[in-house]
């Protein structure tokens, strides 16, 4: 039972690529993820299926880029529609990791 980051991305999504090269690749994000045992999941929506669309909608996303941080109980801690920064992602992951298993 660990915190989870779900990244929704696509090859045609320019802002998704920006996030991958900046925020997700940032050494501080990588270090926090390791320390907090974050489970990173990527949903590739390049050839979007109805299942992918349903998952995006389930977490409150409408378009790309979109990411969501879940706590160990699967509850949404924070949604990231559009671009976001390293600091906000690290804060969300820390909050997710602090939630007690229920």
C-alpha cells in the first residue's frame, strides 16, 4: 500500500512531453518518489480507447496533460490538469504518503 501517481499522456501531446522532460525527470521528484515508494503509472492515450477515456474521466480529467496523485487507499489527493511544477507534485506525493492505511 503505497502512494500512486497516474500520468495520462500521448505522443501528440506537446505539454505532456514538456512535463516528462522537466517535472517527471527532475532529480527531486525522482528522489521523493523513491523515498516515499511512489508507484508511477502511465496511461498512454496516443490511440485512446474507451477504457482509457473512462479512467481519465473517473479521476476528473477531461484532456491532456493530466495527472493524479492517489493515497495508499486509492483516494485522490490532488489532480493536475494541464502543466504543473515540481514543487506542487512533490507536495502532493508527500501528502499522499502521510495518509494512514484505512
